[in-house]
C-alpha cells in the first residue's frame, strides 16, 4: 500500500475470472463496509469510481440543488400564469 496523503490509500487488486475484485480489509474497515453492502460503480473515460449509494445521492443533490430550485420556480411561473389559456383549460378539465 502506498499512502499518498492521509485521506488517500492506493491498493492494487486483481480481477477474478468472474470479473470480481476484493476490497482490501483495511479499506473496508475504514469505510465501514460489510458483507452485503451495496456500492455504486461509476465509469468515466478509463476510470472507475466506487461509492456508497448514500454518498452518490448526497453529491447529486448538492450538485443539482440550484438547477432543481430554478426548475421549480420556472414551472411555478408556467403553471400559475393565468394568461395561458391552454393550461387553464387543462386545469379546468382536471377538476371535473
């Protein structure tokens, strides 16, 4: 194992005939990984990132929070626009 900095560990693993890899025990322990835990694999170019699902969800929410709020405010403007007869007619039909 090479230690690049206190937060990064580099290990070499081999891929089995079934395409499986073993995560070294010290890395499993430091991340709290246990048998049966799910991981997400993300491939970009020639790299593979392995993450816990919760971390991926948190990153997505953080990275897209501005887009989500802009989308919500834009949709509210569209739906609440009383001058837009198409939506008004659609809403009236839905109330019947």
